[in-house]
C-alpha cells in the first residue's frame, strides 16, 4: 500500500513551521486550508506554463466588460494568484490600473515588481484586509482544489461580493476536476480524484454550482457564462500539449496521497499517469473549463 514518505517540516517562522515536505515536494502547513497541491518552484513553473496556454485558449486574459475601466485606471484583485503571471500580464497591459495578487503561499515573485503591482501572502478564507467595495474587478481562477463546498458558499463568494464595488465585476474561471476520456488509466485516476475531493468536503464539479452561488447573494444583476473543451495532447496543438503537461505534472505532485487512496505503490501510480499521456494521443481526452462573470448591482 502507498504511504506518505520522507515527511518532515521545514522553514520555521517565529517558532512555527511554515511548510511540509512530502515526497520531496513542498506544501503549505495552514490548518484551515484543504489545498493539497505543492507550493514550490516546480509548481510555480507548472502554473506559469498553463497561464499562457489559457490565454491562448480563451483568446485573452478576462471575460468581464472591464476593458475601458482598466485603461482609465481600476483596482483589481486576483484571489489565489499562484505564480502571479495573470497579475503581471494584466499590469503590463493596463499601466494606469492597480493590481493586487493574494496567495496562501509565497510562490509569487517578490523582486523587480512593476509599481502598479502588489502581492500579499494571505488566506482568502480569512477576511481580506480591504474595506467593502474597494475593487472594481475581483478575479479568481482554478481554485477548485482550494476550498470545500461550504467554504465556497460561506466564505469565498461572500468575500468576492463584499470586495467588489457596486457596478464592478466578479470573474471566476474554473476547470473540471477530471478528464473526459475513454482511456482506462485516465478514468481510474479521475475516479480516485473524485473520491479524494469528496472525502475532503470538496466538489470537483464546483463549476456547476458557481452560477447558483453568485445568484444566491442577490448582489448581481447579470451573470454570464462561457465553456471550452480543451483537447489534450498533440491534437489540441500547443495549448493542448501544455494542458496535458499541466494535468500530468499536477497528478504526479499528488502521488503520495492518491497512490495511498488507490491502495497502489507510488511507482504503479506513476505508470498510470504516464498512460494518461498515451491515452490522450490514442483516443481523445478533454479537459473542460468554464468562466463566469457577474455584474454587481449598482444599488448594492
Ligand atoms: C491551482 S493554483 C491556481 C493559481 C492561479 N490562480 C493560476 O491560475 O495560475 C491555486 C492557488 O491557490 C492558492 N490557494 C489555495 N488556497 C488558498 C487560500 N485559502 N487563500 C489564498 N490562496 C489559496 C494556492 O496556494 C495556489 O497558488
């Protein structure tokens, strides 16, 4: 049976250990967060590559009709900014706007930042240090592994709503937590992932709930939705190949706990992940993405 191994704690801050090392990868050690993906350089690299693939897939950096406001000067926040590439790309394009990236872990850059960018290490589940209605545009992408379904409802959506000014926009981009395929290995890992998510109170179909969660706040006058199915591997061109890399590198990062959950050796798990790439080329594997934007009521 697989198990956690080489587990130790590193980087003390004020006597408190900040990170955990599991299977050679660095993870956060924050008790009220269920987020289970590493926060090291390898992960930052994965996120940067996927940022550019997504920009290509969606044909731009955002969905909300905020272009004009961004040109004039807007306040923008990205929750769970990761390596910060979305923020840096936006900041370059809109020099009169101010950008804040927030992440639980310090995997964003800290040096040589443009003057219109700030990154803060902060847990979105704690009330953020900004007054109500402070931002014109509140953005968040790929956070399905970050929050339980209850946290989405009780913390995340209310906090996004609180931070957005009346007439401002909230935008959420989510991926499905699984790959759609006829391949056995792909489906086996997707099923293990579903069980893992469920056991932690998370919903790997959270994209389905997002419109209802936004509607239930009664704070938005209009909610828009767009969907894309990305074909993985060579058939999907450069974005498809980069997305396949994003998925397989991400799955390898989850080896210690998914192999344990599946009751297989880590080496067996690695070989299944390798087969996912082969199945993507032999059959067709899709990775679905969804984006929503919501206009906050002028009277709120
Ligand atoms: C899959 S990554 C996506 C990063 C980025 N949005 C992107 O698209 O590249 C999820 C990020 O959310 C961060 N995160 C998870 N839980 C968080 C929380 N409670 N508060 C702030 N950030 C969180 C993680 O540290 C990680 O960087």
